[in-house]
C-alpha cells in the first residue's frame, strides 16, 4: 500500500489554521513532516502531541522572508521519512 507524506512549514499558526488543518490532513496522511520556524505560540506543543507528526525546528535563524532554504530542508526531511 502506498503511503502519503505531507510537508508543512509553520510559524505561529495556532491561532490561524493549525487545528483545523491537522484535523483534515490526519484523515488521509500517513505522516506529516513539520518544520517549525521558531514559533513563539503553542504550535510546537500541538504538533508534537499529534502522533502522525514528525516535528523539527528550523535552527536558530528565521526563515520568514527567505523561505527557500527552509523549504529545501523540509523536502529533505520528508524524503528521509519515505526511506
């Protein structure tokens, strides 16, 4: 059976869409790779509590405004999840 890995780049998303997004995506995703851009809200806690999520924090730098390197890291993490 094929599996589906969903990749997610987040920063302070709890008050925006995170809970409803997780509810929808966990219905069909086998694994969610989440790269957190140093959130200061409870986004990390929510993600870590979800069994489908593999949570990673994006170093000490921020990706905001320069997301390409963070997206590259996220894709590499998702690819590792599939092996």
